[in-house]
């Protein structure tokens, strides 16, 4: 949710002054953020996300909201947690590890990935691979709530690779903000039996 309402109560016999405090800029101080409560009275205060929350990179964020009884010095704390998900997700998180004789074929010959738009706007994207691999499709624009399957496989150039282990990455780029997803790509080429 974009906000949370708390109810402050004075269960004491005399009036008290209170004040709210935060340490992170992705939350706005509750409204109101301070005041006086008479004995037996209560007030509602609303904590909201600040504009800075919309600029945070994907990740988990935490802050402690403190309500201090300025009169007595006693504080009550509430934890605020914000999880920012990236607008795009790529599954699975595993890479493609393949092997085979020089010239091919290689096993497995491909891997399927699903790119999903979790945001509320269309997002253009691009795939990057080494010359010996290809992602199909290699680019596009994905609408809100939509998903696209991307098949990673080997090109003819993979068959010409010398014996050894060749490593690189499949990179999916969010062309709107530059975010990248990387999946490891490893191809073990064996020279085969020689007479």
C-alpha cells in the first residue's frame, strides 16, 4: 500500500506531547507528525511513501518509525518495509551449460527464458549474446502484464569454436532504464577421438 494509518492513544491521566521521527527519505513523516493528546484522547496519523520511493532501484528497504512521548521520553517503534521489484523479471535464474564435439551438435541445444513486464507501461528490451549464440527474439517491446519467451541457442559459429570451454553471458537489457539481466552461457567443446 502507499500509506498506513496508526492510532495514537493517551491512556495516561495527564496530557502528553508527542512527535514522530524517521531516518530514511523514501518515507514522508506522518500527517500530523507531532501534537498534544489530552488524557483519554486519541488521534490518527498516516504514514506515506515519499516521492523518493519511486526512484529506488530494486531491493528491500527498511526504516523505523518512532513515536516519542516528549513528556515522558518513552518511544514506540513500528517497522516500515518496502520491497521494490524491477519492472522486468527474467526466469529461470540459471544459465545454459552445454557440451559436444567440435562441429556440433551440442547438448542441450537450447534453453527457454521468460521475460515478464511487472510494470504498468510498455518496456522496450534488447538481448545481447556472443557471436556463437543467439536469442530469439532478440529485441522487442513488452506490454504491461505481458510475457515473452526467449529461446537461447547456438549459431553455426559455435561449431567452428576450438576445443575448450567457452564462456560468456546472455544479457537482457531494459532499454528504458538500462537495467540488465545476465545468465551465464558455457559451451564445452571436445575435439573428439583422433586416429
